[in-house]
C-alpha cells in the first residue's frame, strides 16, 4: 500500500502517523508523506493546507519529545544495541556527539531539515543529555518552520501541476528531480566531512572515549586545591 493511497484513505491521521513515527526514531518517510499530502491538497483540495501544517508540526514536536525521552532513558547502550538495525552505527553516534558538544540547539533546529538527522536528532539529543528546556524551544521552532515550508511549497506545487499538462509538467518534474539530487549530494559531502572530524576527535570505540573524557574530568577536579 503506497503513501499516496494512505493519504487518500486516512488523510491527516496517516500524515500524523508518518511524521510522528519518523520523528521519534522510526525510519519512515515522514517528509515524503508531508510533501504528498501538500501536493494532494493542491491538486484535489480535499485536504486543508492549514490543517496539514498543524498536523505535521504537532506530529513532529510530539514525536521528537518521545524520541528525546527514549534517549534520556536508554542512552548509548540502547543506541549501540539496536542502532545498526536502523543504520545508526558508531560513526553516526560520533557525529552526533560532535554536533551536540559544539552546537546543541542549532543541531536540533536544523536537524529537522536533514534527512539522516531528522530521524534520530531527538533521540541523540536525549542521549547526549541536552537539557529539555534548551531542547524544546529549538525542537518546536524547527518543527513549525519545517512543516510550514514543506506544506506551502508542496501545496503550490500541486496547484501548478493541476493547471499544467504535457511538456510543462515534465519540465517541473525534471527540475524537482535535479534539485533533489543536488541536495542529496551536498548532504552526503558534508556528512563525510563531519564523520572525519568526529573520528579525529573521538578515536576508537565511543564508550571508551566517553569514559576517558570522564576520567580526565574527574582527575582534573581531584587535582584542584
């Protein structure tokens, strides 16, 4: 059963399910569901773009907060045990630690717009022991802006596609495909650079790196007069 069929059959509930599940850490195509729902609303007008926006933003915030709670409770042991099953390996955990150590709230906000981070950023924020009072405003802002941009863009794209046909439609589809390819290539390039920086900063198994850092901090505190 396709995402389009689920959106057509269950509307806002299907959208909430996809976006919420992706946000709490289940690798489902939440963003794709949002784009399909917006386009569907623009072409059929059977869904309201305002309700799509509210449902997507709410699902993103709720799902992220559940993912954050799981990260707080489970932490690195849970990520190391089940992470490889959802493509969350040691390298991605190191990247997450690097990002949260250096930027924090910015990662939560902008992570909503990056395909890899969007699924795991809330869980990793909890795992990295980011304070909830810092996490929530960045998370809510990211969810609202993300939902607004994608709802608006996909809705108007659907409206344009409804009014065009033939060669014009194929031009629009081709431009969209090119844009997606460009974005994917840019994300992959940046991801590789982050992986190299994270490995250099945290060599070896991440648990050992965390223990070594903790030991160093303890030693420094003990040495103080």
